[in-house]
């Protein structure tokens, strides 16, 4: 894994505090002008999944649009897992549909044919029983033969009733509990597909917003651990200016107040609005507090320029801030 970029934010903050402590009150050109610096809140783009970097779509210094492709990781395993989950979902849906429809028509036809055969056998057994009863009354057959005929007729009629019910059951869908169980299997398979799709999507990272690419931390072919940033970018809304004012000035400042930022090399000054006023002093006099040391109490102020003007400022750049 490659190291994170050097923490310039901390360095500039230390420089500003040291300057304030050395000069007493952060020297300024006029009563309402103060020295400060530009700071960027960088966005580090990475993936929740590990993999080899197969494609890097940006380079240092590029200006990219929102949702533009940034990088891609190897996704052979994730693609196969998604295909497997999709096939399992198709199988679960097919089984659910099969339970709902009952037996197939050819299977029902087989049971119908068996029923027709049973009806014919029952009719034949009934006729035989009728003849045997007449023969028994005149003494033509023994009692045992009549009992056999009666039993055969009863068995044939019972088979007719059995097959009649089988035809009716064959036309019914599966039982309610079977349907519920298979419906749960379908939902589980759908969740597996969604999970596999999410993991596959994590291998392709797009820009969350427009901005400038400040650095690329990996090269194509290198292995990227899950969560490791691959690209460092700075959206324009994350550019801000920090400056420090004494206690006598901080009371008149509040978020929303406008100011003007002047920087060397800028074609024109940049307008901005205060977004944060520190509630505590950045530098406290040592040992004891006195009226003479109040001038050493410095408060940090943050201001954001407009999104359109932000690209004109660069992190670490010294600026002058004039309050309006």
C-alpha cells in the first residue's frame, strides 16, 4: 500500500499559528485586511473491494465531471458470482411457478386414464356381484363365492373414488406452506443477486462530483487493498480560505458575511462568504491572562468562495482577506 499524501493542512495551520504568535496579531495591510491561506478538503476515492488495478481513467491535474469514470479493478470473481446468483434466482422462480400450476397436463391425463380403467373394472365387478347374488338365492353357489364377489365390487368402487380424488388433487397448486417457503427462496435469491451486483459495481469507481485530480496513488497492474484510496481529488466546493483575527474583530464576524480574497497571480479578486467562526482562541497566552495579553488571542475564520471561483485558488496558497 502506498503512503497517504503529506498532510499539508496541518503544516499550513502550524505555520499560520507560529506566524500569529511571532508577529503578535497576524500583520495586515489595513484595519480590515488579514493574511490567510487556501486549504482544500480532499476526497480520496477507493473501493470497498480488493483487486488489481486494471484501468486508470484520470491523470494528475485533470478536471473531471461528476460521475465520470475514475478507475476500474479486476472483477472476474465478482462477475462469476453475479452470474451464479442470477441462475439461482431463475431456478427459484421456475420452481415457484411450477408449484403454483400443479401437475402437468400429461400427468393429469395418465391419472384420468387410470380412473377410466377403474370405473370399467368397478362396473364389471358390480355385474358379477349381481349374478352371484341371484345364484346364491337359488343355491347355485356357496356363501364364500358370494362374499368374494362382494369384496371385489367394494374394492373396485374404492379404487374409482381414489383415482377421482387424485385427478382433483393433480389440478391443485402446491400447499400454502410450500408456496410460502418457495416464495422465501425467491426473495433470498433476489437479495443474493443484489449483493453480487453491488460488489461488482464497487470494482468500477466514478467521480462523486466534478473537480480536479490532485494525485493518483496507484499504477495500473498494482494490487489495491479494500478501502485504500487510488485517486485524490478536490471538488470546488471543498476549497476554503483560513485566516486569523484578534479578539477585537471576531465579535463582529458571523457566517454569511462577505469578504474579498486577493492572491498573487490572480487576474481578479475572489468573493467569498464566511462559513465558520471559531468559538475558542487558537493561541492562549502562557502562565497568566492579562489585559496586555488580549491582543495575542487569535480566532480562526473559514470562508468558502463560490463553486465557479474556487478553481482559481490552490491549497497552500497565501492570500489576503479583506472584510466587508
